[in-house]
C-alpha cells in the first residue's frame, strides 16, 4: 500500500510538472518555503524507507 501510494504521488507530480513546468516548479518552491519542515521530514522519511 505504501509503495502504491508513493508511486501514485510521484506519478502525479511528474505528470503535473511535465504538463506545467514553470508553475510546477513555482508551486514546489512555495511548498518548500511554506511547509519546509514538513517537506524535508517527508523527504528524509521516504529516503530512509528506501
């Protein structure tokens, strides 16, 4: 279930960024600025999980 959810999120982000590259990066930047702690913790968790 976790792998399916992770793959779904990555696929959604990938399609979104490919379809709207500029705004995709802008929104990702805003996400890191507004919720930097959450984004960093989530990234670390996903990396450590493997």
